[in-house]
């Protein structure tokens, strides 16, 4: 999803929230009790966008996500949220319609551990609904894998499919733990004085192009063959669907100027502790 689309979506949500506030009063925002903590448990979808996805769509090639979190209320309007998530991201060239991508025939799956701290701003409520926006900073750990043509699971980071460490200093090994910047929006529906449901969408801007193990160009075949020929079979898999397709030494494999992106859409159960902890 492009930043322009995200901006337009956020603007529409904000406009809807303030328009609704002019008609109804706040009747159910229990989350705004100063000094209290909320506990959150969430589940939903996780989606990646990068070199293995052609279109921006939440339901294109989604995985799953689970989240455990805790919130502290500074005031009726401001919360500090801490969230721990486990999710699975995946994508497959076979699901793209672009012939260049389908001919490349790459795929990946990665378990992701995600921790973030965000500041949540509660917007004016309408009825039992309270919309909000949030943003902050976090870390995530990923490790892309694939199943090779022989049915074996391969850890792509270890295989150095783009010649990391073999070609030149401009192609170093990529890190598996990186910084991410979470931002998003959602709406809370109050079930009682101590419980609520949230629908939460959280985007993560990253600074890596290797969540999918694809970024730059194909390494020279002669360089890869010196180390381990299987690497070439994982870097280009077009010959699995078109026998005899040559390995494209030096050709473009991905776009290093466009960093990978992932986001979640979850339903969360929120419980507020009855007593203040501070």
C-alpha cells in the first residue's frame, strides 16, 4: 500500500470521526481513566509488501498475527501502548500476474517477532465507539525461508542468494533484527465499564529490503558456483516451471530503492484493571 493511499485512508477516518462527534456525545470511553492499565489480546491478518508482491491489497497473500499488549492511560486522550506480536509473512511469485515475476518463480515465508511502543491518541467518541490514531517505534526479527525443489526447507539468509560477502563490499550480509516505525488507526467499541473490542490496523515502515530475501541483482554464476551450486537454484527458480531457463547472471532481481513493508489488521479484546497501579 502506497503512502498516498495510507494518507487518504487516514484523512477519511479522521473526517468521519470529527463529523460523528458533532452529532453524539461520549458515552463509553472507559479507556481514558487516568493512571489505569489496560491489557490487550489480539488476533488477525498480517500482510507483507515488497519485491514479491505486485499489488497493494490487504487480502492478497496474507499470513496471520497474534498480539499481547498493555496500555497505560496518561489521560482521557493519551495512552502509552506496549505490544508484543508473533506473525507469519509470506508471498509467492506464482500469485502475481506480471509475466516477469511469474517467470522468476520465487517465494518466501518468514516468522516475525515484533515489539513496539506507541503513543495512542483517542479522538472524540460517538456513542460507544472511540476512534484513535497511534504511532511510535519498535523492533522486529525475521528469517526468510523457502522449500526447495527437493522438498527441503532452506534458510535463505544463510544461503546468501545475492552473493552477500562474495562479490564486493557494497553487498554485505543483511541483519535479521531491524528497527520499524509503527503507525496506524483503529476504533474501540465499549462492551462494559471494564471491557472493549478494538479493530486495529497498524502499518510498519521498515529500513530493510530483505524481509523476502530479494533486493538487488542476481549474483554472477561463477561466484556462486565457487561456494555452493544449490544457491543458484534458490536465487532463480524459473527453470522449475520452464525447464532449461538460463540463470540470469547480473540481471535485476529486485528493487533496492523500495524498502519492504508489512502491516496487520487485528481484532483485540481489551480489559481494564479495576484498580490504579500508580
